[in-house]
C-alpha cells in the first residue's frame, strides 16, 4: 500500500517558549501521545466507515485496520490496513485490476446461493462439485465460459445453469476513501488530542 503521510503541525518552538523546564522536558512525550491518540481516532472512524462505504463487509474486513503508536524518539504514528486484508482491500481503496494468485478467480454464476456477504463458502463449493449432475469446465459446443455448471433435465434436452464462473481478472472502482477518512479525522482531532495529552502528562 502506498505510504501517504499526513502532516500534523504543532508549533513546538512557540509552545516551548510558554513552558517551564519540566514541561519542556515532557514535550516529546506529549507529542507522541497526541499522535497516537489521533491515529486511534482515525482508525475508529475507518472501522465505522467500512460498512457504510463497502457492501456487506465481513467481520474479518471490518477488523482490517491497525495503528503503530508514536514514540518520543520517533514522532510518527501510522494507520494501516493489515497484510491479509490489504491483499483484497487495496482494490477498494485505489481501484484497479485484480489478478488471481492461482489460475482463476471464482465468481457466483447466478444460480448459486452465496452467504450473506456475497461470498462462496468453501463447504458449499465442495458439496456442489461432489454432486452427480455437476461438471467443472467449459460447456462443449457453446460459447460459454469455464466454470462449475449444473445439468437440469428439460422435456427434450438437458439445460445447464452456471453455479460458479471462472474469471481471469476483476476490475474495481475506488470505494473506500481510506486516505480521506484518515486525513479528515487527524486534522479534526489533533488539537483536542494535544490538549488532552498535555493535561494528562502534566496534571499528574
């Protein structure tokens, strides 16, 4: 995933001129705490927006974001998509064409009942391909794609219906405004979080 950085400007020089020596010493820690709080706020907003911007995301997808806390020796906090979720969520964030890791990708053929998230459960696929009236491949003599097809007897012939279609790629449009959500939340909460961190550290 591209590393887009969002800058939060805190005028440490000006703030430092208002502080006593003890407060100045704590300023890096206060800044690190501010960045971490702000990253957590952005992550929380992402978690809230994922089911609003994506259609029926799974619980695994909803839990697909994380943060790296800032340290006083490294004043950077990161909001990111976890590696396993990034494999497919990157196309919801940026759009583009997805290629299969294996030879083909699977898409419901219209005759197969998917789960509530629109996915094909592995158990259903295994059960389907074990049926006698089902075959896997390209129907002979017809201009139809490869996939999993079921035979259904008709009066004078046998009809076939698509259960699963094999595709070589899928093109997506950008749906999840990851960077916009993080940027807007960071800019909205940074000042409040600085005040919160300042008081938490110095009002001990």
